[in-house]
C-alpha cells in the first residue's frame, strides 16, 4: 500500500533549476546499502546540501528557509543515470509528492509512479515561466489536480494539462501499488478463472 492517495495537491514549490540531474546527484551511491525506504530523505542531494566537512551549504535551495513545499520544480532531463529506485525513495521520504520537469528519464518516471511520487511533464516554456516565478516569489502556490490532469499556477491562473498512464493514475488516486491493485480485483479474477474452467 502506498503511503498516501493522490488527488488534489495545493502547495508551494522548491526550485531546482539545474538540467541533467542524475540519480547519483539525487542520492549518492554510498547511501544505497539500506534496505528500508525510510531515512533516505536525510541524504537527498547530499553532496549539494552539505560541504565536505559536513556543514550545511547555505547556498543550496533545500537549506534556504524561504523555500518549502511538496512540489519540486526541476530542470530539463531529471532523473537520468543509473536506474536506482532509491532516488525516488529519497525524494518521497524528504516530503515531496510531485516533481515537475519538461523531461524525465524513462526509468526514473516509472520508478516514481510505482512509489507514489507524481512526475509531471510540462512544456519547456511553461517550466521556464514556473521556475522563474518560484525563484522570484518563494511563496508561489500551485494546484495539481490528478483527476483532471491539470497543473495550475494559482497566482497567475496559468494552467497546463499533463499526461499520465491511465493505470498508474488509478493506482495513485486510490493509493495502491501493483500488488494492492491486483488484490482489489480478487473477486473479478476468481470469477474469470471459474468461468474459464466451466468453458473448458
């Protein structure tokens, strides 16, 4: 069972306007030994959040008290590199529920959808407008409506539709992973199997 159902989310945003952010930057390989999903958020963007001596890097956005929220506004080509699922675990465990970009690596996108994190693909122009607005006005709020598949900047009214796999959309809306989804269809599966046996 996923931790939360995803329906409508209104939140401020955290801007990370860097292109080509790979999974090793999201969660460095030295932190992959743990088997539980909990605790990975502590090391999200570890090498950017902290200096080599372990001090917080005050220049990095996650250490800036002006920015907070459940929506990460990333740059183009987010989640490239190795296929580590831990990258999604780290983002989710930190508290983000959605990541916005104009392009995601396929494996990262699938891992996100399988773990309750909504990856939203928007146009380059809309992403540029959103990122600039959030950086200049840290309190900028957005609204994500998964049912309608819309992403809206509340202060301006600018809105855009986004695509999502219908099956993954249903899983997110209901807070189900693949196993839970199959279990929810147990009666239909049994009925189908019984009918198939009768036909034979």
